[in-house]
C-alpha cells in the first residue's frame, strides 16, 4: 500500500498558544473564489480506527523521543487524521497552510521517520535561501536523483557551481529576444490556430492540457531546437515527465524509502512505471544531443563573440556544444534534462492558473485585452513590446503569488544554525519553505486571498524576491534561484497576450476545479473552457492592414507558417467567393472578418 505508507504521520498534540493571527480577512464578495478543496475521489480515505500510520502514532513517538530535549523554540504541529487523509492524491501544501494559521510562521511537523520544520515567514525564508553554504537541497536531491541524475538542478558543491556557471550564459538577452520571435510567438500562434476549430465547434477545451503541450513545444525548441509538436501529435514525453515528477513527490513522503533497494524497483509497479518514464525522457534527450553534436563537429563551430547565437539553430544545446566546455555526455544530458523538466510543467501551470483567474475576474480580463490591443495593434508581440504589457505581466505575477510552482521549497541544514526569531535548528534538519503559505499569509499580504494584479505597482519594477524582501518568491531566491525566470516570464506573457488577443473564453460551468500537486500545482480534473474567436476592435488594427472592399472592412494579418486544415479550407472558399481576390497577395492573407 505505497500511497498509504507515503502519508506517514503527523502530530496529535494540544496546539501551543502562538501569537500569529489566523487568516480571517472577509472575502471580497465581488470576486468569485476558488474553493480550496482537495479532491481525493479516486483514493479511499483511511479509517480512523485501522490506520497504523495515523497522526497520533508516529508523532506521539517523535514527541516522546524529543521530550525535554527540544530547545529549538519551534512549536510542534498537531494534525487531525482528516487533515492527513486530504493528502491522499491531493495537495500536500493545503494542510501546511491550515497549520500555519494555528501554529504560526514556523512549526515542526513529524512526517513518518522524518521531521520537517515548516517555514512561512519571509525573513526566515530569506535566511535559509541566501545561506546556501549552510543549507543544501537535501531531500529534493535524494528523491529526484532517479530522474535528474547528476543534473545541476539537484547537484551540490563544486559540480553545481561549475555546471550552473556553464549553463547560465546561454540564456543571454540576445538569445531571449530571438526566441521570443522564433519560438514563443510561433508556438502561441500555432496554439490559437489549433483552437480555432474548437471555437467554431463550440467544444469544451481542456486548457491545462493545451498549455502543457504548448510549453513542451516551447522548451523543446528553445533548449534542443527540436519540435515535439505535441499540439498536434501525442507526446509520450509529457506523460513521462508528469509520472516522474509525481514519483519524486511521493518519494519525499514515503514512510519507508524502499525505492533505495534496486531489486524492489524492478518488481513494484509504481517503480517500474517511474523507471520507464525516465528511460523515455533520457532516450529523447540523448538522441537530440547526438544529432546536434554531429552538426557542430562537422561545421567546426566555436563560440566567437559575447551573446553568441547560431542563426540556424539558436538553441541552448547548440550554445553549450559550441562553447566547447569539457563535459561528459551524461552530464550534458542530465543538465539539459534539468532544463526540460524544470521549464516545462512550471510555465504550463502558470498559464493554466492565470487563465482560470482571468476567467473569474472579468474586469481584469477586459483591462488585459485592452492593453494587448493598444500595445500590439493586432500583431504578435516583439521582445521590445513586452515591457509595455504591464498589466498583463502583473496578472501573471499575481497568479504566481496565488499559485506558486512549486508551492514548497525543501532544504536540509548542513550545520546547526539559529534562524531569525531565535529558532534553533540542528545539522541534518529538513526544512520546508512554504512559498504557498508566505504568498497567502494575511500577515504578509493585504487581502491575501484576492486576485489583485494592481497590488504590484504598474510603473514599478517587476516584483521579485529582492524588491519584495522575500514576500514574493515564485522563482525562489539566493544562489539556487531559478535560472529560467526571465525566459519563463517572457514565454508566459507572449503566450497569454496572443491567446487573449484572439480568443474569448469562459469556464465550462459546474466544474470541480481543485488542486493537486506534482512539482507544480495542477488541477485534479483539468480546466475546461468554452472558446470563441475574438475580433480585435478595428480602432486597434493599423490602417495598413485594414482593407475596405465594397464597403466591407477586412483585417489582414501575415499568414502563419503552418496552415491548419480549417485555414486551408477557409482560404479555398475565400478565393472562390470574395471579390477582392486579385488585390491581395496570398501570402498576406490569413484571416478576414467583416466588422
Ligand atoms: C514560471 C515558470 C517557472 C517557475 C515558477 C520556476 C520556479 C523555479 C524555482 C522555485 C526554482 C528553485 C527551486 C529551489 O530553490 O529549490 C527553480 C530552479 C530552476 N529552474 Fe525554474 N521555474 C520556471 C521556469 C523555468 C524555465 C523555463 C527553466 C529553463 C529554461 C527553468 C530552469 C530551472 C533550473 C535549471 C533550476 C535549478 C537551478 C539551480 O539549482 O541552480 N525554470 N525554478
């Protein structure tokens, strides 16, 4: 029963008094709310009487063991079995939030043989994240090593320093500006084109799935110059990545780390599935590296300038191979796999939840669409346009506050330390920094549960951990901060701008939208939307692309490179029936709509 075992145990003690105000701000009635329910429909709930992994058992034991010795000043959380049963197939971070409201910004949680200190305070988070020398990745590295191998996302010490230093230069400004145009815009345009059929049919679309496909295509092209083409073909890689990440999360709470025994991994179905997934991902990456290496060798390519980009293949892989850094194929594979995994699901989830929030907040959506129309005038964004899409950017920032990916960061103390507030931790102590709690705490944010993009000054800098003093840490902070933060923000802004420019959308009614976690916050059942094609108001379409023919106004946009079946059909019909046929170059005709 691996899933029950993985729930382990939580303390059942009397709550200590703690001077920490629970979140009691009245909800704003004008804003609809996501009910934070954790769906565990597919999983039987443990019964109070039968469970030997009930909260009481191990946590009481852990309490007895530390009785009289715990001078850390950190209260121990008491969990009810109902809290724990919510974890079954659900969202681990939700009970952490409830306990924060009971025990305060730092508490101890006995979870099976492990004991976590859970941090929900910006100053303590800042201390832990900035002092990387004292705090290692610990458990995260242990439970995801089967996937990342020696990749720099989990490597420590000298190896991490060297590999991070080798990879970061590939994400320079010139690379980003080229990728915006060649990859982010193209993939988002393809998504919109792909969705037109659904919009015309009126069918419900699972936007979480679509965004996951979009971001896999983006990361594939940007990192490897490889088109997974997952928007139009099934990609086994998506399933493989999700399975592997879910396995890493399950391992982090397993009561018995039986997966450390290699022989068991060959017979336990969950482990067999995980190993198969890793094989799919590794094989894909190895093939891509081999192909690119051959080309670089054949052409004798070598980096010869700052901000180097190969024009025919601007990918990160090409940059790394052309940099001629001494690195083994396995290390390169694991580093790139780190980028593929870290950059795929995260951005997909950001887009999913931002769309969800906009669908529930019509005034913010209207404001975002007005801005997109005004700034872009009917075209796709360029790198330069992005700084002017301020409100849209704030919508994404605010979405990452409410739904941070991952919701919890994990560290392990390498030495004994004293945290701000005079809390003591011993060497070896596992620490969970609950980004979700910090972002939702009423001690940290006013109207913390509301979606208010305007809370971040439109004219101010893009919020990050430094300018908010670790109140806003969606990309973490300190030396191990996300290397893809700029990349991810640009990607999300471009995708959302192109989507809201061309589509109106509304939630399919009566959906149970609840949260679950892999490495990011997912919906449990998808995010189903009804789409309709949106007409860009004519005032925002430049006169050069507006054509008046026999009193009817047509908008003309450059044709996307890939043509869908719907587009081709529409074009054939236009050629047969429209009187303006001879006047427009076919290459420029993409879409026409009478006002
Ligand atoms: C909105 C999307 C993204 C979010 C929310 C996000 C979030 C994060 C966070 C929170 C961390 C730090 C984890 C920790 O401190 O333990 C991280 C690390 C990392 N991210 Fe991202 N990320 C995103 C997109 C990307 C993209 C697009 C890439 C690659 C192009 C990427 C590559 C990485 C890598 C390689 C690391 C490990 C860095 C290290 O340990 O030195 N991420 N990410």
